[in-house]
C-alpha cells in the first residue's frame, strides 16, 4: 500500500499522466508502428530501394560487357570464332568433333 502511494505521488507519475504527454506518447507509438508512413514501412522501402540500386548496377555492368562483345564481333574473325564456340557452327565440308571431359573423380 505504501508502495502504491509512493508511485502515485511521484513526480514521474504526474508527468506521465499529463494529458499532453499521454497524447504525445500515443501519437509517437502510432507514427512508429501503425501509420501508413511508419518507421517499419520506411525501413522496408529503403531495403527495396537498395536492392533495386544493386540490380541497376548489375545490369549496367552487363550492358557494358555486351557493348564490348558487340564491338568485338564487328570484326569478321571474332564473329566466326564466337559462332563456332557458342553455337558449334561449322563450314561446309568440315567435320566438327565435340570433346567432353568427364569431371567425376
């Protein structure tokens, strides 16, 4: 009983039961967790932005690789080499042997 009287008469209890402080606490909790623009939603959206920026960086590197390959394939010898290696194309009257290595050991 004495403890309850002590708690109710304390200065902290009086401050926390002030109507403006209660409204501020409720507003803060609402804004942090329940609102459409809550902190949790912002964290999720920031994470999504970071993933998209990483994807942009990856695709820009891929575009640069493809541009270099296109530039290299403008040379007729490079184009022939690429066609032979990637698509196993061959000239007429030419025999193509594919050698496969057994990697099981």
